[in-house]
């Protein structure tokens, strides 16, 4: 059953687990060109900004040919590194199906790419967001363990009716996480590394808050999906992130969260370990312009 995500209907050509053949030959030269433009732009921009493990993982994508990666070739390399593989799906899939894939080290990647006139605006995760954004870190053993643990935790969260709490952990780590490396702020979240604008904003701008990650705090914090983040959470290492989640007992944590209010996205609590108190000028300017 699909919870949380809007009622999705499984397309005719999708299997029970929502996977579809990638059919790499169906991509046009123009679609490969969009991948190359995005890949080129981000590969130039990320050195010095992206986490070391992400840049090391990028090599997994340096496949023999330019253009949209062939998932068979990509999965062969990835499986050797951490046992993960990439499977093609038509787009967003129901939460329980998504979690089951992650719990079995299969990363579901959208089997389409944005149009050339939509380089910076994305409705739904396409193959560039999913493969360029998420796959390089799956070549890192610790992060690969974290993603599988997230899938297992996701399936359990459905039993507690707590998926929207756990989804925040995913949002503020896997999608929009920052990490401190040798005292420098770096990005590792897929939503940031795959975004031309946000990979600058997340590190350079004074506008957003940047707060040390704490599990229960993140799971209380709301987020927005339509613009740059107003708060980023920062980890010290992937080992630390994995330890915090695997050591946690989510049943009492979910019970505690029931009794606590959700926090608006720009909240700063007295007990927060704050790296940056954001000015929120970006969001305010956007609100005024709207
Ligand atoms: N489906 N294809 C796809 N990709 C996602 O990232 C995704 C999804 N379904 C649900 C989902 N993410 C989030 O709601 C998870 O946090 C559950
Ligand atoms: Fe994503």
C-alpha cells in the first residue's frame, strides 16, 4: 500500500516492484546532451564544495561513454564497490516499494531526463537528480550501509504510522545534508549536489540556518520542497550519522515525537548547536516578490 505519497498508479510496463527496463537505446542524442550539460556544469562546480566521498564516488559514473549512464554498466561497477545496484523506475513510486528497494540495496532511478529548457527546475526526480545526485555516495561503504538501514527503518516506520517523521531524516541528510570535513562545510545531499544554484547557496549564503544534526530535532523539523532550504543540518562524518541511526531505538523515539510539536522550518532552539544563524533574506525576498 502506498502511504504518504499521492495515490500513484503503476504504469502498464512496470513490474510489481515498479521497475521498468531502462531500454538505454530509447534515449535521444538531445537527452544525452542534457545529461552532458548538467554533468559538465556540476563536475566543474563541485570540487572544493562536495564531500570527498562524493567526489571519489563520481568515478563510478565516469563510464566509457558520455551521456545518460547505462544502468547495467553502472550497476556492475557499483555492485563491486558496495553491493548496490541502480534500477529504472518511471518516476516517484509508493513509499513501501521505495523502502523495500533500498532495504535490498537497489536504488530506484527515474527513467527520464528533464528538458533542455528546464535545466534548473525539476518537478520530480529525473535520472540526473537520482544518478548524479544519489549514486556516487552509494559507492561509499558507510553511506551504502546508511541507505540500506534507512530502507529497513522506512518499512518499520510504516508500522508506526511515522513515515512523515522518518521522511524528514531522509530529507535533511540524503537529500539536503551538509558535512563538516577538516573544519570546512561541504555538501553531500543529492538535492544540493545536483542543483547548480543550491550547491553555491548551501555553502556560501548567509540566508539559511546551519545546525548540527540531532536525530529527534531533525524528525520534528518541517521542510519545503519548492525552493532552496532555509535550514540545513550538518553531520561530522558518515560514520557518526550511521551510528546515530543504528543506535537509535525508533519505537520510543516515535512515541516521544508524538508528544512534541513539529517545528517550523526556520526555528532555532536554545539547545541547538548552531553553526550559522541565517538571515532568511533569500526566503523573505522570494516571499515579497511572489
Ligand atoms: N520514489 N522514485 C522515487 N524516488 C524517491 O526518492 C522517493 C520515491 N517515493 C517516496 C519517497 N522518495 C519519499 O517519500 C521517501 O522519503 C519515502
Ligand atoms: Fe532524491
